[in-house]
C-alpha cells in the first residue's frame, strides 16, 4: 500500500483551501487541478509502497516521536506558486508562524522512520505547506504568471490551526485523482 504521514486540515481551514482552488479555477481556467475535496493536509513524510511488516514498524516509530512532541500552532501565509525551474508545479499555502517548530517535528519523524528497514534514505521534509492544486502537464511560465496574478487577489486572512495529531494515510491512485484513507491517528502529547 502507498502511504504518507500527514495532518489533515480541520473543516474550516480545508474549506478555505478549497475556496482558493475554486477561485484559481474560475479566474485562470483549467490550468490547475485542485486537490480532491476534503483531502487537503500538511504532509510530514511520504513513504511510498509499504509492506504490512513495515506498517507496524512505521506505526511504532511515529507513535514514539508523537509521545515526546507537543502540539504546534501554525498560521498560513498567502497562497503562492511553487515551480521546479521554469515549470510550475503547485499552488500552495505556506506555513508561516510555527514553521520552524513544525519543521523540527517533521525532521524528528523522518529520522525515527529512517531506522525502519528500507526507509534509511527517506528524504528530509520540505518547508511545511498545504498543497491547494497541481499544475496540469505542459504548463509553463505564462500559466504560472496567470495563476500568480489570481493568487495576489486571494488572501486567506487569519487562517491557522493547531497541529496536534498525525495521520498515517493510504493513498490510492485513481483515474480522477488520489483517494485518501486514514489508517491510524496518533495525538501529540499535550
């Protein structure tokens, strides 16, 4: 099964993220593909294919870190375009306040998981963010600029949440996009 570790967004934050995606689609056209409704999250680590044995070891590693971690209050910045070179990849909402504390938690999680067989090279996390939408194949600089103009008019003022739990999520790839199912949830120590 294909797994990742995340914190799913509370309803109000998820709805705000979906509204940003809807605004981009309405104003910039079919350039982006929004994340499926109800699936927006902060990714802490992506594991890829995981066996049943590895799943038990992952659960143990994540639970161990969560027991020693404290919840992190985060606020989000204005949405932006993330590009790989000249190719736009994502529309995202970055974590601003709480970024370092959340990043430290993510690093601790990755380091713990690296002790599980075949995850020794699990990459360190990227800057904490929520993916709003992905650019369609073939999008270029012109499309990125068009979306950036739309994003300049969209502001999720005051958007924030408490990261107080982690979900181990299965990602099933379907023709109409991924479907996510939380297999496990662990609370961060208070």
